[in-house]
C-alpha cells in the first residue's frame, strides 16, 4: 500500500493532527515525498516554502503548525476536504 493510500484511509481530524508530534509529521511528509521520487527542493517549491524549512520539518526539528503540514500534504496531492467514499 502506498503511503498516500494509507493516509487517505485514515480518518484524519483536527484532533488527530494536533496529537502528531514533529517527528511523526516530518516522517510522513518525507516518506510521501520519497515515494514520488521528489527532491526537497521540488516539494518546497510546490508548497511555497524553502528547502531549509522543509528539511527542518522532515527531521522533526520544528513544531508542525497545522497550516504548514497541510501545505506540504496538498503539494503532495492530498487535500483535506477529500472524503473516503463510504457508500
């Protein structure tokens, strides 16, 4: 299962995002980026951040602000308003 498919399968709520610590969030973004074969430079550019900021985030050295995490996930193709089809 790809990391994107796994992430979509999880019912991600505000409370869940708030509990993730910096290391978990950074690792998720890093795994999703690597799965696509993207460089940090590419993802940072698509998310409108710097390479250095993304590197700190992926290494768990920044407290993951919800808007920043969402920016990286959106740049990777995940959109928070996506719903799993449960019908």
